[in-house]
């Protein structure tokens, strides 16, 4: 029997429905009357993105910076619970059918200091169960990614999810040449890995874009020395 994921956001009074093309016109009409006009959202594609002030000339000289498109709060589709999420700019993979192609360019977005970005992601005005880091391709900026993760930890963030178009196996191979990648994999809780495959988009999971992508429990994987998927 076909299944559909429906998320009720009790705090915001909103309803998130996975792939509403499966619903009848009558069902969509009823939902619209109850919850208002539908708007498309998804991983790395929220309704609203907050931009942050770019790094000053002094910060560019003295601080570790990352290039990002922006960030947002109250995500329910990018990891367990309620998340604050950031979109890293630049992606060398450029998957066919990607719906956030504006994140591919290395020159778009803004360079921002990781100290300021971490503070904004952990803004106490918003509730969260952790931070999710998306792109683009976060591992295309490994030094900045590692610095951001360490800054989030220093400020008390207990749970970090990171997305990558590379598989865990490929990232481990890259870690042999770029030790910062290995350090990142040792420090985060969950990795959502794998390139977006357009033909598998219809069998995506709650937090993934296509059916080939895995939600890996890195803490359990490190303990067991084998890939262990995250159990919802």
C-alpha cells in the first residue's frame, strides 16, 4: 500500500505533506481551506532564507570564513526534530535535476565568519533540536565546515546533521588527502550522503531528495566500524 508522510507543525500551525501530487483535487481543496494556499518546500529549499552580513575586510584577514547562501530556522525536513539550517554555497557535483542550482556557483553567496554564523544559527529566540548543514556541497569547503562545527560545539550545539553529495566511502577516501574531512566525520552525529538521482526522486525519504541517499548514524557507525543507518 502506498505511504505518504505528513508532518504537523504544532508550533507554527502548518502542515507539510510529502509530494501532494498523490492527493486528489478534492483532498487538496479541503486542505487548502483548513491550512491556506500550498507552497513548495524541501531540503535546501525553505520558504524563506535569512541572509547574513558579509565578512568585513578585517574579518576576511583574521577570521575563518565560509561561503554561504543563507540560513533559516524551524525546519522539520532536514533531520530529527526542529532544525536550524545553513546552505553552503558551491557544488562541484551539479547533479542532473538539482532544484537548487543557484547553489552551484563558487562565486555566489557571501563569505561570512564562522563565529558570527554559529551565533545566528543558535539564536536563542528559536527552538531547535540541532543544526543541519546543507548545500551546495558542504565538504567542498572542508576547513570552513570543520571550523563551523567546532564553533557550534563551543556554543553548546549537541546535534549536527551534515548533507553531502559524496558517499561516506568517497569522503573517507578524500580524508586520506584532506584530514579535515576525516575530522568532520568524527565530530558530527548524522551524515546524509549520496548524489541526487532524478530518476529516484519519487522514492526519497523524509530527509532525502532521492531514494539512493542514506541517513547514516555516524556515532553508531564509528562504534560498530560499519555503516549503520539512522533509526527514526
